[in-house]
C-alpha cells in the first residue's frame, strides 16, 4: 500500500526547512523539539528511506527529502485551502509571490489588491529577490508565481511579458564623471544589470570604477540622485531626480532586457488565481506602457 503521510509531520518538515531550523519550527508550531523529531522520524518510516542528513549542527533534506518537500508544500496548501473553504479561517490558503524591487510600487500593490478581492481569507507571502534566485525558487516549488528579468532572447522560461530598454541613469545636474573613468552605482554581485553594464563598458574599452554597491533599490536611487555616480536600469518607475545621461556623456548603447512571468508547475486553485491576476497586472502596468513608449 502507498504511504499515507501525516499532515502535521509534513507541516513540521516544511516549516523547519523554511526557517532553517527545526528548533525554530518547534517554537512556531507550539510543539517541543522532541515532538518535532518524532514527526520527522515518522515521515522517514512512512517514506521508507532517509529524508534528512546531518549538516554541521542541523539537518538538511536528502534527495528523497527534497522530492517529498516539493509535494508537502502542495499538500499543505491544498489542505489549508480546503479548510478555508469550509469556514476554518485558521486554515487560510497561502500563496507565494516573488518579484524584483523594481515592481514594489505598482505591480505588487495591484496584484495584492485584486487577489484580496477574489480570495479575502488567503495569506499572501511576498518575497523580493534577484532573478537567478526567483527562478530557482519557482522551480523548487518555494514560490507559486514570480516576475524576473532575463537577457533579451536568452530564455524560454515562463511567459514573456515585455522587452524593456536599459539606460544609463544619473542625476542630470550632478554627475561626477571623472575624466578617465566612469563611477558606477550598481547592485552587488550577482546582478544582471551589473553584468550588462560592465560587459558593455569593457567591450568599448571604457574605464570604470565601482563608486557604490548595494542590494537595495531605494539605496541605489538615493546614491544616484545624490550625484554619486551612474547606474543602469530600465525606465520603469524612475525617481524624479534621475534621468537618462547616455547622450550627454557619450555612453555606449545597452542591450534590452526581458521581463518574464514564471509559475510553478504544480499549483493550487489559489495559486492559479494569483497567476491569472499577476498576468493581467503586468500586462497593464509593464507590457502595454513598454509598447506605447517603444
């Protein structure tokens, strides 16, 4: 007979992996650490193979554990959605949305507004991330839907939303361009925008220096607006004190970038709703404005 996995044990597994600690999972779930350990052991007995291995002072999933983890997230999401459907508000469905910081001011609030109207009892988990991380999270089943940037024409993952031009951006009246090198304000490594900027400058044999690096988009705009250097981004939601300075300083043309909408293969009905709503929002807020200005 096929194994019937214990729902509480599956939830302990997912929460422990998500938090990076089964001790923290015990606190969040209101159980003792010994109870969590017993549940993990029960899962291994039901699976009839090791699901975790020791890594330093903690546990990490084995290959079989990763496979079960992917299904466990789906099982829990469906269970919680079913509980919400029959009136158990404590079991509200959870959906997970990932997107770059560039879309926090318009796409994210629009998606949240529309999704909350359609599913008022749901729990929405939003994660900001880099492109490579968002793609990996979707493929691993840790995100249901995500928006991410890709090199134009370089990927067939997900659905193409828009192709956007990249531009050199700075404070027009306060660009501290040194005679011999270009001061850059960019995200820290790894970053597609950073990679594109450096490759473009190197191909033209133009000298540059890294004036500031940050993982924060508001931090990047603050530095650029203060005249600390030049950055590379799309024209989407630019601050008022930042503009395109390529022509003024003879900077080389940059290749365009794509925005793609990614979705996990296995999706709950709530995740399907999130995907439909996100597709509509990005079409109106990204694709159509890009076509109008392109």
